[in-house]
C-alpha cells in the first residue's frame, strides 16, 4: 500500500467488520491506518451528477436504434474510428483518383467529330437534305461521308428518271464531308456542294454546311 | 479503416489507372478493327494518337481519318501519313484555339479548327474566329463556315471578316450557317468569288447595297429554294 507495509489477513477481516479483539496491536494499527486512507480517498471523490444516469440511458437508446440487419457494417460505418494515415498516402490516393478520372473516357470517340459537335452547339437539330447525282450509266450509287462514318453501304441512293440518283437524309446542323460512291468503287465529289476540299489522300471531299433552314442549291 | 486498408485502396487505384489508359487507347484499335482495318495499321494509328494526346489532341478525329482512308481503299502507308499530318495540324489548331482563350477546347472545336487550317486559314485567323465566338460551343460552326467560304474561293481574310462580323453582331446561328449556301447560290448565278466576298462583307450589307440576311421569310434575297431545300419536317 501507500507506506509499503503489508496488511495481514487479520486487518482485512477487521475492515470487513470482524471483531477487533482477534487482532494484535500492530495489526489493529495497520487496519486503522488503512481505514483512514480509505476515508480520505472517499472524501476526495466528487458526487456523481444526478443527470448522468439519464444521459447514459439516452446514449444506449440511440445505439439501440441502429438497424439490426447488417449490424456489423452499420456499426462500423456509424462508429468513429481512428485511422492512422501518412500524408504521403493521401497524396498518392488523390493523384491516383485524379489520374483515373482524367483517363476515363468522357464520350464516345465518334461524338467528338466536328459535325456532331456543331450539331450539339445548335441544339442537336437535324434537317432533311436531299442528295442527287446524275449518273445514267451507274449500276449503284451511295452517299458516304462523315455522317455515315464513311460506310459505303449506309445510304444507298435510288435511281429516278433520266438517270438521276437521289436520297434524302436527316443531317445534324453543321458541316459535313462526303462523296458519292458509284458502283461501289468510284468516289465522286458532289458538283453542287458548297466546296470541295483536300481529303488528305490525294482526293477531294465535298463539303456542305447545313443550317436550320436546310441546304439551298440553285 | 486501418492504415493497411488505405494502402490497399491506393494500390487498387494505382493499378486501375493503367487499365483505364489501356482501355482508352484500345478504343482506337477496337474502333479501327471493327471497321476492318488491319491490326498493324490500327496499332500504328493508335501510336500516333497516343503521341498526339500529349498535345491535347483527341483520338476520335484521327481514327475517323484512318477509317475514311480505309473506306476509300487508300494504301495503309498513305493512311498513316495522312493521319500523322492531320494529328500535327490538330495539335497546331489546338494551340491556336487555346491561345485565343479557350483553355480546354473540346475535340469538336479542335477538329473544326484543324479542318479550317487545312482549308487555308492561318493560325491568327483561327484565333480571330474563336475570340469572336465568345462561347466555346459557337467556335466550331464559325470555323466551319469560314473554312467553307474560303474553300469556295473567297479569300481567307475576307471569309474570316464576314464570320467575325456576324458573330460580333450576334447574328442568329441560322444566318451564320446559311452563309455557305448564300455564297454558293451567288456563285451559281455567275458571281466571282471576289464579288461574293464583297457582297457578304459587313460594310456592303450595312450600306444596303447587296445581299441582306433576312427578308420576310428570313431568306437572303435572290436565293431560290432549290431541290435541296427542306420541305418536310425540318426539325424532328
């Protein structure tokens, strides 16, 4: 104890209420000294706040409101934890997250072509445009361009009177590049297009800019 | 969460990043392969796209250019050469667009600027159109119209002046997009490119001596509704 001297079992029995006559003088002195220490300690204790009981019970009731299902997960999620994290790990996590977000595809690649972007700028309106080509000798004619992904079989044209091939297409507002494909092999520019531009492969692409009022040809 | 959990999370994120990168680059290859391009050609185009990505060039238009060449039965070597040239032009166009104030231009704006440069517009002229557009989404149509006018023989300086004036005066987008049709109809009536440019220039319009934009039907005078004019439901 505090003074380094041991208390014998007789002293403990005395403190428990046994008659003191069974103790020697030395044991009684020890027991009295121990009793004095206990009283001094008890005197130093502050009285318990009467509201503490209610506060404790309220806390218990709150914890009891957590759903029983998945109790372990809920408890883990709703309980505060101490997470020892080194700042370098936080920086690495942030950098990795930023990298993933930056690299993640934002839109289909095809949706980034100029024509589609123009259409988006104009509210995604589309306008019907009629394509025509005079080719009396042709066996088949199709129109292929940026609006078909350059597929040659997407927009076959129909032969009309006097060998005039035609097709009407709903095109987004904006600029489009195209050519006619005659007999599935020959690429022919549209003589009525707004312009002919270098296609980068030694040929010419026809260009039309479709506005909300459509395409005007003389 | 324990420190070990955080470490696992970081490790997973770091491992995912290359996978996302590979998937993104792979999308070019998969697009080209789906269109029947040989694997070697697709890989070469992907390599060009990956290099160009460092300069902010989007891969989509490069893949489109390769697909166009393949559809036209162009030899692979020439396709690679054209794609590389287009990538360089897109990088230059992207730099011009950024220097005009659009810090993160979309792929559409860059592609439109690149096509315009291919049509003869200079970098400074690209910047003029982009600045006049104000909003990034309006730059693409402006660039396309300027390029189309230039391709019709109107000088690029004149074409840019016409477009910039229309944008700065906040003319409707319909009028702007109608300019190539108007120019074409003037050409078909026998006007020279120089005359057409003069007619479309602001001072000529303001003086009331030439082609106005907007009669009672909001159609420039003298422009007949040809066979291409939409007569059906124009805006489905």
